[in-house]
C-alpha cells in the first residue's frame, strides 16, 4: 500500500470554492515525487499570494486541474495512506471539491491521515502544533515555508519519526479517533474537553489499560 505525503497551495482558504494551484506528492515507499503547478479558473486571493507568493501570471501556461487529475490518480494508486497537515479540515476537502467539479470522487481505497491530529494526540502539552512550530521542534529551516514542496519534504521527515514506533495503519486509526475516549462514562468525549476531575476519575477507576493514553492524559492535565 502506498504511503504518500502531500500538500496543496490554493487560491484561498475556502475549501468549497477555492482551487488547487500547486500540488506535491511524495511516496515514502519509493522516494518518487509528483509536483505540478495548476492554472485555476478562479483568481488567487491577495492574502493567499502573500502567503505562498504564487500569482496568476506564474500559472498562465500551466494545465488545469482536470488535465493533471489522471497524473495524480496514477501516482497515488488505488490504495494509499495519504498524509497531510490539517488534512481533514483542508487538503482532503479541497481535493474532494476539485474532483466533484469535474464529476469525479475520491477513491475508496485512499485513507487520509491528519498529521496535525497526530501531534495534538501525542503532544497535548505543546503550545502549538502547526508546521512552523513543528519545524522549530525538529530543527528544520523555515525558508520557503508555505510552498507545497517544502511543506511535503519537511512533513515527511517529521512523519517518519512516528513511523519508528507505529505502523501507518496504527497512525491512521489514531488520526481517525483523535482524542476520543472509547470506554467508561465519558465514552465518545474529547479528552481535551474533560476537566481535571473527570480525567482523574477515569484514571482512578482504571477504565482502560492503554498506558500511552494514560500518560497523555496525565501530561495534558498536569496531574503528576
């Protein structure tokens, strides 16, 4: 199964209407990359240009998303884990709407892993979990951040630190079930929304045998 880190730069931040203008995919199994600049049908918002520096004139000779869609599908394959930072709230949704506009769907064999959720899960004590903060934590340069290739290459290095302890399937499950309690009276609740007494109650009643989760709860609520 392919394991692919990806990132999009877009015309703006509205997932339903804004469009992909730059994409980057890196297959962690093979080291192969796919990078494309894409000509949008919608003008790039000023705030987006300030962020990534890409203008309409830069893209005037580039293909449309419809033209590069098959390249993307061929590169990813029928089954893959797809990792992006804030994937569930941005990249996955942008891709969904881009495909919807041309009458296509996200293949069922594509499983998205949100690395933002992973680091919130493993490090709730950190003051932030955005890419800029992660670059500081892992000693990576911030030069050219907010370009798709830079974000993908950096995220791949960061994600690999998690793969040393967990399989991609395990990380997918953690991403999907981020911070949800699945036992006891608070089943289905987000651990970040429990108060200190509720967390202490869960620990005292020994509702679970997940040592890693116990340690995260203790760190997050600073009970030790």
